[in-house]
C-alpha cells in the first residue's frame, strides 16, 4: 500500500458521506474509512482540530484516499541541537519537557529548519512518533491558529531576582502562608483525589479534563491547572521543578517509560504531628496514586544528579519566570496534549494504561 503524508489544518469535516467522513486539507480531499474501527473517534478528533485551527499529520492511502494514521503536531521553537553518535541529533524543543531526537535518516531540510529556529526563534510545526523521534518539520501555514504566547527559554531566576519580584508581587507572603500553615494528610489526599478524578478518559477526552494519562509532555500546563484548582480549595500551593536526564516508569506509555529533560508538579506542606513539624509533598497524578515526599518524587525520575528548584504557583514556565495569570497559555497546553492523548488512544497502541507494562 503506497501512502502519502499530508500536514495541515483539517477543513470542512463532513460526516455521513458515502464510504466515510470527508475532510478537506489544502487542495486535497481525504476520508475516514467507515470500516475503520476508530472511524468515529478519528472524525471527532479531526473536527476538534478543525475548530481549533490546529494542524494534523495524516498518512493517506494513495489509491483510496483513506486515512491510515493520524498524529497531532506541536507548535514550538527550537532551543538547541546537539550532535549524537551515528548521525543523530538531540533536539530541545521549547517549551517541551520531553527529550526529542532527529534521526540520522531524516531529510536534510528538517535539520535546516530546526537550526534556523534555534538561531532566530521562529515557530515550527513538529510531528513525532511515540518515542519522540521527529517525523516531520515545517513552517506553520497561514491558516494555523498560532499560540498567542509561547515561552522563550531563558535563565532560571536568581535568588535575588526572585526575592525582589516576590516582594513586589506579594509572593513572599504566599510563601510564608505555605510554609507556616501546613495542611493535614487527609486534606492533601482529598485534594489529590479530587484532581485525579479530572483525568481524561483516553477514548473521549472531554474538556476540561486534565491529560494525566499522557505523561510524555505538557507537565507545565497540568501543574498550572492543578495549582489554580487547589487555590480554589483554599490550599496553599507552590511548585517544584526538576532538571536532569530523567526517566520515569509508567503504564501510560506504550514503551512503559518516558524520558524528560525537566518536569514540574505542585507541592503542599503537610503536617506530621499536628502542628509539630511538616514535610513538603508533591501532587503528581501523572506518576503517583497519592501525595509523595519530594525526595520520593525526585528518586522516581532516576537521575541522582538531578536538580530541584522551588517556585511560586504563579510561575507558569520557570526559565524566564513566565506567568499565565489569565490561564490562556495553560488552556492551549492542555488542549494540545488532550489531542495527543486521543490520537494515541486511536492508534495501534490503543488507550492507556498498557497491561504489558510491569509498573
């Protein structure tokens, strides 16, 4: 079966057509095969992408015009490219947390576009496989709804910069409340459970669910949404960021583990013995089934040399101290990775969790 690749914003998704739903992309018409067991889910996801004006990566049977594979690209900048053995490149995509690879056999034009973005900060549409090997790189078309704001990788804030910013914004008071007024273990577990109930059903992925079952990427959006919700529960909350050569075991990825350059999650102070002592615990439903000690969270990511940085809950992206007070950037991140989760569930891997994973 000969296949061609199409990347673009789906348009005019028409259900009820003979032989399956019809989708227009640029100057082509393709279709969802009505015999495909995932036909309904594929059509629904294409409709969502069309509404958001977000690109889709499609493999299409050249003879029948039927979609054989659907992936959802990300819109990113390139931080840097690092040469690796055997002609491969490690690629830092901003603001992604995942570790990305440009394979040795990738077209030369992909590397040129990535290098251009690293130099000038231009946005790119990047599509990857489940192991984050880059399949396609291109500039956004005019009809793509670009993110209103996309963080630029900058230095992490120094203590002095944090202190004066915190003093001006009132974050020192928030830190004191977080430190001096810990919550009970019962309240911490109740908050965790309340957030975990918002986890997306991987087959339907209804907004405004949180895509905990897509652990590959998007943690900064998940963490910011969790902090917003915990503040609504009157829980003092901060964040902890980890950097390193991170690997986390999970049943929510087909290969049973994910690889990150960094990760972030909310933290709470939890009382040990009534008012006598407290510990910092991490709320991370993407990795655990309840609150855990910060040391446990760090150890689960398997890099003994990893570095932790605490921040206020208001910091959306640590490097550059980016905030998102109106939650617009958070919504874009959550929508992107909800789509990624749904695309994975509709693929040959099926929906997570994966029974073959040992954890």
